[in-house]
């Protein structure tokens, strides 16, 4: 049985300026998005230029941050923030939703596609393989902070871990690392390899949506439900119910795109 190392949440501090691990993970994710995007820009058939990529990075950052925060507020704790509206802006206290971030990014891509007169499917297919590594580093940030721990696990599980933040001293699944692996590394490899050669418009986006939704749905069986929500209908978590539409839409988009090719 392992014990969470209790990392210092501050990665770097210079005088009064403190850089937290979670913020640093976001920065790494955005940097990799740009570097991998530069590589893909060299292939003209993808339809995205370097200038487009820089605009995509900006609107994507806004979409992730604004969508992630509003998603958490509206999907997870609407009653609390209705009573404490000013705390909506207290992002340094934590509280971001991956599903809300998805909605924010989709809206940002809609705006980018409209503004640049490009197909939304073309833009989505370009962006999809660049996103999973951001999930990987984001979940590492969750692990470093000792937050979003997993459900109770058998003490015989070699990698079961006690999270002191949980306050109960029982071994748990390090579900943050499960998510980093499935939503991050595995999804990145699958979508990146699939997108190496030209695919029907929408196929890469569909695979990404399906893959993320499925990975998140599975990992939620090992992640402790939020204490203020618990399990919901059919003993599924809020995260699982939010992932089901992504699985359905992703599968439908992929099938539609592949059949449309014919």
C-alpha cells in the first residue's frame, strides 16, 4: 500500500510570484498543443496555417478556461454559486469541469471556423489529436494536488494509495493516474495514429469524442463521486452521465463520416 507523497502545490516561487503545479500543467498542455500543431501545419492538406494555429490556441485557451469554470459552476454546484455569485470568479480556489471545457472549446471552434470561413469538421479534425496530452498533464496536476482521488480499493492492490486529503486513512485507487493514462496517453496515441493519413471530414473528431467519453465513463467506476453529488440514476456518477452523450455523438459522427466517404 502506498501513501500519497503530499507534494508542495507550488512548483516555482520567485519572491511573491508563485506558480502552482496545476497552472504549470495547463501551460505545458497549451505548449504541446502549439508545438504538435506546428508539425501538422506543414501538411497543407489539413487546411490550417501557422497563423490559424496561433488563433486556435488563443480561442482554445479562452474556451477551456471559461467553459471549464462555467461548466463546474452550472453542472456540479449551481445552488452554491447561485448563493455566492462572486466566487464564480475565484478560479484559484479550484473547480474546473472537463465536460464544460469541452463545450467551451467547441464554441470556440465554431467561432474560429465562422470567422475564418473554414469547415468546422476540418478544424475539429486538426485540433482533436492535439488535445489528449493536455488531459494527461491536467490529471497529473490533480494527482500532485492530491485531489479527485479514487474509490476505496483493496489493500492487496499493489498500487492502492492512501490520500491524506480524504481524511479516512483507507486505501484508494489513484484514479487521477488512470485518467491520465486512458484520457491522455492512450487517447493521444489512438487519435494521432489514426489521423496520420487523410480521413473523411469528421472521422477524427468522432473518434476523439467517442474515445474520451468511453475512457472517462470507464474510469469513473474507480473515481470517488463528488461528496455533494454522490451516485445518481442507475448508480452512475454525474461524470458518467455527461460522458454518455459524447460516446453516442462521437460514434454517430464517425459512422456518418465514414459512410459519407462512400
